[in-house]
């Protein structure tokens, strides 16, 4: 039996499979089964108030699991699917209510990864999947990262190589008035969305990792390394000289540069930066440094998703 067939069998039995997407690896279960979905929350140690994203194989499947498919959804799916854009729409009763923390909505996305699409098509059903990390840890962008998170407790990890995008999808709520609202910035920018459906509201800016949750789907504590991490507009000279402080700076060009065990320069371009971000954070978390100091990229629209993840992972320095 192929790995894919095994994965489908496991999903049909109501159990969990980790699989690659273009953004991060997901921990998947049958989105129609409450029991299966509850297993995800237990495995991750995730609060049941934080809704999961449902992965579909295309527009036809999305229309079965959203109870409405407005024109904005049609146009956005045409422009950005398969890809890193999750659309929040009214939820069909066929989706287990636990998936969306009992909200009346559901987040749907068609991932841009051949293995993920083959899995959903062969399973022939929607797959609920958060990032395949323990709650509050850094999201995984390789199969090895998933193994580090869960060890042998995950029955099967489909290995599709490193994720190309490297940070999670943009989540756009199409059910809120007066305008759609970005709930989480990600792989598709606000500007690109606006060229398709006109103006949308931006998320409020996260400033502290300790901000308490406000409502289901709005949790802000996320993605944090275990080593205390601080962000700076410009790295302080004192940190540059401290041997027990790890530094993540920005390079002057698109390339990633390793200066020493504790020092790295990230690409000066948002997509390339995003691609490396979680692997670098994870690696630097293993250095057992006293702290990680991170130089923030410019406060410009193109950097909003990367800046969002860095803010969630750090406190102001
Ligand atoms: O790129 C991604 O989106 C990855 C891959 C695996 O597809 N998945 C992912 O899922 O990041 P997760 O569970 O880590 O993030 C889910 C987030 C929630 O925290 C919330 O912000 C938003 O998506 N979300 C999901 N359903 C929602 C809903 N019905 N209403 C509002 N926000 C929702
Ligand atoms: Mg996550």
C-alpha cells in the first residue's frame, strides 16, 4: 500500500495525518467528524476556542462546506487558489462544529501543494488542519520539524520537502460588515486582495506576546521560541558583543548569510525572509542562548506578514 493510501485509511478511521502544504505542515483530520477533530485539539494541546482551517481540493468542494459562496469568494478563489489565502464563510452543517470553535463560520483554503491536493482528492472529503506543532510552538516547515514536535505520537507524516512559502496563509473574513477583514496577514498581501475585491480592513497590530485572547479566532499568543526573544528596530551594540545572545539581523541583499553559530543575516526581501523564518527561529531556539535579539524588517506593507509573526514571537527589546 502506498503512503498516500495509508494516509487516507488513517483519515477514514478518524485519526490524524501530518501533511505538507506550501505554507507550513498541517496536522489533518476528517473535518466532518467531531471525534477526529477533537483528536487534533488534544494532540496539539490547543484551546478549543481557537478555530481550525479546513482544506479543500477546489471550489466545488468549498461550495459544499460553506453554506454561502458570495461573488467575492468566487473572484478571490479564481485569483489566488490554490494558494495561501483562507476564506472565512458561513459554515455548512456538514462541518463538525468543533472545527470552528462553534462559530457559525468556517475558514476554507485550497493548498498549493501536489501531495496535499492528492490527499484531499483521494480522501474525497474536507481535511481540518492547523499547523502541525504543539500549541504556542513555532510552526513546522519540514517533516523533520513535525517529528521534533510530536515524536512517535503521530502515526504518519507525509514528507513533501520544505514548504515553499514558509509562513501561514492570509485569513480573510468575508462574513463581517461593513467590509471583509483580514484576521491574519500571510502569504497573500492586503494590496493583492484589494486589486480583486476592493478595500478590506486590516488586522489590529499585535504588540506583546502576552496579550490575552479576545475572541475565538483572535488568539494572539503564538509562534514563540522558548528562549526569550526580543525585537529591535536596530540591534543594540551591546548585544552584538554579548557571546550568549543570538542575533537575527537583516542582510543588505536577498541572500541568507550565516556569520557564526549565533549570528545570521536574513534576506532583505519578504518572500525569501518568510521562507527561512521558522527554520531559523527553531534552530536558534536550540542554541541555548540567553536571549535571541531580532532586527525588525522595515515597517512597510510588503513586510506586514513577516512583521506580524516576529511580533508574536518576541517582546519589545
Ligand atoms: O497556512 C495555513 O493556514 C496553515 C496550513 C496548515 O494550511 N494552517 C494554519 O492553521 O495556520 P492554524 O489552525 O494554525 O490557524 C488557524 C487560524 C486561527 O487561529 C484563526 O486566526 C483563523 O485561522 N481562523 C480559522 N477559522 C476561522 C473562523 N471561522 N473565523 C475566524 N478566524 C478563523
Ligand atoms: Mg498555527
